[in-house]
C-alpha cells in the first residue's frame, strides 16, 4: 500500500511517498518553487513523488499530515501559562493567527487535496484525492464518529499502562525499547525496574494516584445518588458532562496522550474533594 506524507502550512513544506513502509520518494517544495522555506501546500513535491513511483493518486491508500494542530495549540497554551506573564507579546501575536487559520489546517488540507485537479499538473495525476479525504466518513460513519473515539477514550481512562508515565520516560527509552518491554517476561521486566528505578517509581506513584482518584470519584457519585450529598447533584451533572464531552472530543481528534488530557483530572479532584469533605463534615456534626 502506498502512503503519502504531507508537511505544509508551517515552513519547509514537503511530501514523502512510502510503499509498505519503505520510502520511495521525498522532496521539499522549495526545490521546485525556488522559495526558501516555502510553507505552501507541496503540489510540486507530490507530483514528483508520484512520478518517481510511476503511479497516480488512485494508487494511494492513505494521506498523512505531519502534525495535529489541536495538540500543538494545547501545548502552546500550556507553555504560555507556565511562563506567564512572560511571553505575553508573543502570545498576543500568535493567538489571532492560530484561531483564524492554523486550528483549521485539516480543512485547508482537504481543500487542497480536493482542488488538486485544478492545478496545472500532468494528466496522469487523477482526481482521487477528494475521495481519499472523505472516504473514511462515507464508508463507515458509525466507526469514524463513535466506535474509534470510544475505543480511544476507554483505553485512556481504563488502561493503567497508558499515559501518566514519569516525565523522563520518553527521554530514556526508545520506541524499540518500549516494544521490547511490552513483549518481555516477568524476569526481564524486573531487570528493567532495576535499571530504571526513577521511571518505575514515577509510574507507581502516578498510577496509584489515578486509581485513588477513580475510587474517590465513584464514592462521591454513590453518596450523591444515595442523597447523602444531594446538594452537589448539579455539580455532578456538570462534572460528568464536562468529562464526557472533553473525552469524546479528545477521542475523536485522537488527542489522548496523558499530557494533553491531564486537564480533566483537576476537575475530578475538585469534585471529589468538595463532596467527600462536605460529607465528612456532616457526618461529624451528626455524631456530635
């Protein structure tokens, strides 16, 4: 299967064509337009890749974009907040551009693919890019809009091996190390724990915190439903609504990495603290 990779709308736009995981051709758009760091859609680079492989767009199985705008936008917001009020000038300049254009790069990409036929390219480049951009939704909308997002949500919330690792985890382990660790037996995993005590300690702490948070959230819901903390019923509805909506959007846009979904946790923590402390206070007052 052929996969076309596209990098565009930032700087040094480029295209890369793979066949069964092997790179067939790759090129930067500036090589054809003679514009240094050309950030436009890489029309000429795509044509070059297709001609090198001797294929047309109808032969491409998938088109892949190099980044997720919403993920990058969330990372920018976290960075600005972490260093506030420093960087306000940069923040004021960047936000209008992001809100107007960069957040909607997916739409711009689809538009460029659909309009590919209107460009002065060789006749052997056909018009199947429009189908590639939309076929996932048309073929199975239930899977696209519900099943796949729900799988991502369940994996994030219920899989304790997903996310919330120690910050140095990614820096110390390569992708191959992680694959080897996943396939390792108990003895090999214990040897890994000996070699990376900080990572293991951090994993235990964060996952224990996650488990306790879920337990506290479940107890809080039970107390409210049993009318032992009924004053927080509206807060319960708001909290559940926020978590469900935020989780679905994260699942739909595939933004389920821990560092981008962790903002939901303080909401749950605040809810649990309010309900449990109030219930405990009422219990002590009744005993007195």
